[in-house]
């Protein structure tokens, strides 16, 4: 009888090919530390030879945890979220797990679909940077048995574990730096929806401005990525334009700098610029970007560690908060005297 080449190979096939017991194959899969190195190598070679593929449903039927972890972020192609997912993946790889990354585009309906689809896969858990809409849906996912860790978001009464950054401090550090350089007209340049991390950065900048006796925090309109020229015009083409700008992130800061250069303006000569995130390119662009640094990969790793920790369910209120730091480079300088 000809054997069906399409039949899924199981542990018995591997055991026969390697000349070991089925229990030894199971140990190689689930507890490799108890198997001699030579035997483990022979079993792994047999897996390749027979075409063995581990069955996730069968693993879960035996009561073993899933190796799949979901990550839901606004835009996984954005440099910040790409770096964040690398931090998550670094720890998952060490734990023998795999990351499945989804984007929401900050759309609550897309976030809900991603949550539902991931939940159907019975993952080990979900790490999510939420849109901010209806946080009870995240608590509901957790209550149904899928652990959820918030990333770049505070707990806010959800009862979920969270890994976040003190964004108020980040905004304050940016403001205090510019105020210390003599700037009195400072703009906050944003892009896209006014989500929680953005509001917290703006609040920190506003607090620094109030403490220095500045009565106005200028706001550049959203939609920056769509029409850089229009935003720059709205920012500068009026009486008493700002002498400095704090940008919501490094990508927006770079777009602002390039837009200013296209108008024949100099950074920091005509406008000092502060970014946020300290993405890898920030130190290498010219002029090098002054920015608020946050440990992006460490954030992702901390979220993955929290999710995979055996006692996560018993520590629903655990919150890890990282402090940002000011990194001074070449895009900020002392304010020029008023003419």
C-alpha cells in the first residue's frame, strides 16, 4: 500500500525514524533540557526527514500553553512600532513563542476585528496599544481567559497590566529645555488623532510653560503628514510666530525640518525643533535631532515579560512606567533676541 504523502507526520513517525521512544520525542518538544544533546540532535534531524510539523491544537488539548502572542498597534510599519515589536519579539523568541502583529490605523472597528480574530486563535495573550475607545472590551477579552497587556498606555481603571512611559514628564522635559534656552513662544506640533500619549505630552509641555509664566502654548493643526506646507504656514505665517516647536514624534520633527528647509528657513537658527522617541535615525540626520528618548525595545520586552510571567493573572494591577530622557543634539539653540 502506497503511503499518502500528504498525511501529517506525527511523533510516532519521528520516533521510528530516530530509533527512540515517543516519550523521548515529547521531551525534545516540551522539555529538551532533560534529553542528551546527541539524542536531541538525532530526533530533530528525524523531524526534518519525515516532515514533522508540530500541531498547535494538539498541544493545547494536552493543556500546554499556546506559543502564539498577538501584538496590536496603530501602525506596525511606523518606525516606533516596528522597534517596539522587535522588543516584544526579542523576548518571545527566547521563550519559544511567535509574534503575530496587527495594525489598527487608530480605528476602533479595526481594533475590535483584530481582537476577535486573535481570540479565535486561543493565543498565549495579546499586547495592545489601544485606540482609547471602549476600554471595557479589553477587560472582557481578559475575563474570557486571554491575558491582555496594555503597551504605551496607562491602566486607567481597566484592571489590566500595563507598560507605559511618563509622557507628562517627557513633555515637561522638552518644554523646560526650550524655556532654558530663552524661548517664550513654543508650539506643539501634532499629527493625527489626539490619543492619550499625545495628550499627556502636550499636558507636560503646557505645565512647563505655565510654571515659566508663559500664557500661551501654540498648537499646530493635525494632518501634518498630509500637507506639511499648510501646517508650516499656519504655524509661522502670523504675527509673533513661535521660535521653537515640540513635535509629537521624531517622524513629524523630521518632516517639519525638511519643510522648513524647503522654505529657506534654518534649524535651529529660525526655529528650534524637539522630537520625541529617539528613533535610530534621530542621531544621524543633519542637523542631528534633539529629542525625548524612551527605551523603545525595553518597553516591548517588558510587555512580553509581563504577559508571559506565570503570575500575570494574579497581578492584574501591575503597571511598569519608564521615565523618558532629554537627548540634546543640534536642532535646538538659544532663542534669538527679539527685533
